[in-house]
């Protein structure tokens, strides 16, 4: 599908969504907008697992665009292009 970005889910996100990936129409979107679109498409909320709506990424969250951590780029404003792969890792839990 032209214009799509593959969004892949790992660990707890994969379990919560009961899927490993989604193809999302997102050419030219910022990561935050892409993730909002992916959440709608998934039909289940997941952004609360990785984002603090007031402050951005939760500590321990890792988002990679084509293997590069968005924290080393423009954060949630990092733009994606058709054919990109976005990997989502929620913070590790434990105790």
C-alpha cells in the first residue's frame, strides 16, 4: 500500500493489542500523529503506555524509526516517510 509506514509493537504493547504490527497511512507525518493514527486503527488505546500527554515520552519508552532512536532526532516531531519502520517499546515494568 503506497504511503504506508509499518508500526511494530513489542513486549507489553504486543500483548495488549494482540498484534505485532500495523501498516498505517502516514507518509510525511510526525511520529506523534502517526501513533495517534495507529491507535485509532488498532481499535484499542495504547498511547497511555508510552506517553505522558503533558510531557512527552514516558521514561523508559523507546521509539525507533528505521532503527534510530527518536530521542536522538526530533523526538515526537520526527517525520516519517512511506516505507519507514517504526518500532515501539513500552517502559519495562517490574518489582
